[in-house]
C-alpha cells in the first residue's frame, strides 16, 4: 500500500488541472495561495512547481539566456 503525501496530492492535483485545461494558460500559480489551499509549506509547493516545469507543463519565468 502506497502512502501519498500532501505534497504529492498538490502536485497531482495541479498536474491534472493543467492537463484537463481546468487552469487557463497564463494563470499565475502563487506559491502562498497554493500552500494554503493544499495545507503544505511553500517549499513543497516550489518542489511541485519545479516538477511541473521539468515536465514542460508550466513556465516558471525563471529562464535565463
């Protein structure tokens, strides 16, 4: 039996919302709001957002040329 952490729930929920287009492209994903919504720390939300960015699902705006 696998235990899913709240951080994983946040990641999976955000990923599903993006894939199903429930989140409109260009939507600002604010760390503080997401942390409150999912009852996790901003650090865990940053990790979830990094995972989504690595998958190419979001643009964090931190790209450097």
